[in-house]
């Protein structure tokens, strides 16, 4: 019930609004009550309002405002990319992105695959019903 | 200005079990169980150290919400003493000429007051849930109200007091009434 994800130096957050939407960033310093200095390997270090950030469970060990090289090294050491892609939140985002980037042919293939899967489930259910009725 | 975090901790004595769920605090002890609803406050309640301590936190609170932290803790402390020691409020009859005639009815749950200031009107007061009223044997003209919840016991005492207000007279001279003489716990008597 109490809060588990705290805003602290080293907290990894997801940008949920604005130019860097969808990027994983690391909080490297706090500017004031509402804004943080935020950094990522592929962007220029800059300020961001907390309202644009969604905190994740991942935290890395860095001193205040590290140089880009040491930030990248710390992210590698903590294996942020893999931890994110294996977390349920990260996996959901990857699936959403994939679905959004489908072309018409891909959607057709997905439709066929769904029908096939539904058919297999219905067959299995019929088997189980028969067994339950016999027993 | 908003203070980022303000918190206070209180100890839970042995023999008392506290359950916290969704700002409803449930306190259980030798004398029974009391529940109090703190949903009107913007505070976080959590039990730490396996139920030995209760921590109350206010995130980004104004001055007023920070003041509410300690009052919430005081309320919980009252629940705890209610459930371990119980509350006993004593009231005395005060009269100059007309003796106040009180009879306890309904199995210690209500009181009837007659002859207050010589009036014919009979005043009947029902005690609230869980409050017992008894006429003291040893002391003349005394009532004893017992209960677990301090809010209910003190409110019952107030109801009795307010039923016996003097009307249309100088209240500095007509001092009759039933007044709370002592607020304490039940445990000391034993």
C-alpha cells in the first residue's frame, strides 16, 4: 500500500508525453519539486517535469549527474535494456508497437492465425467436454 | 508550500492487534474490537515491524494535512486505550432544592430523569452503542458511564448533560444540572 517506486537519482523512468514519448530515461538530478534533470544514452541531458515521467521498478547505481560515458557504463552494468524488455510492462509495449506497425498483409496473416488458434481451442474443449460427460 | 513527506510513528502495545486496510483501522484487544474510518484524511497508514508500530505518512501535504497526522495517531491511541482499559465517565447531579430523580432502565442502556427543577417533564436519554450507564452505589447522586469507544461514551455524557439545561433563568444562579465530574479509564478501579 505505501509507495514502492521513489523518485531518486538513478531511477529509470518512461517518458509518457512529449517529444521523447516512449523513451527510457534515467533521473540524474532533481531541479525542484516538479522537475528533474533527465538523461539517456541517445539524448541530450535535459530537464523534464515529473508529470511527463512514469517511474519503473528499475534503479541503477550512479552518482549525481554522471558523465555520459559513466552513465552508459552503469546502464550496461545494471542491464537496464534486458530487464526492461523482460518485464511485463516492457513486453506489453513491444507488442503494442508491433501491432501498430503491421501492414494489411500482416493483419491478414494475424486473422488467419487467430482463426486457427480458436479452432484448436474449440477442438480441445470438445474433447474435455466429452470426457467429462462420459465420466 | 507543500512538504514532500511528513510522517509519525506510534508504538502498538502487546495484547493489541491492529489491522489496517484502505484507511479503515481495526483495533482488537481484551475488551473487544473497535473500527474507525479515516477515509476523509489524505494520509497513508501502514503497520511496520510486524504490527508493533503504526506509521502515518503525508506526501505533499499542506499545513492542515500535516496537522492531521498527529490527530490521527491520537485517535488510534484512544482506540487502543478503549480496547485495553475502557473508558469511564462519571457525572454528578447538582441541585439546589429539587432532588433529581434518575432511574436506569432498559438493562443499563437508558436513563430517565424526573423532577429536574420540579418540572413535570420526564427526560429520557438512550445511551449510544456499547455504552452502559449505572448509578453509583457508594457515592450519592453519581452516574457512571462505561464503554470502549471514547467518542460514544463522551457523547452519551453530553446528551445527558444537554437534556438538563435550565431555560429562561439566570444560569449563574440556577446551577442545577448533571455535569461530567471525571473522565478516566475503567482499569484503575480493579
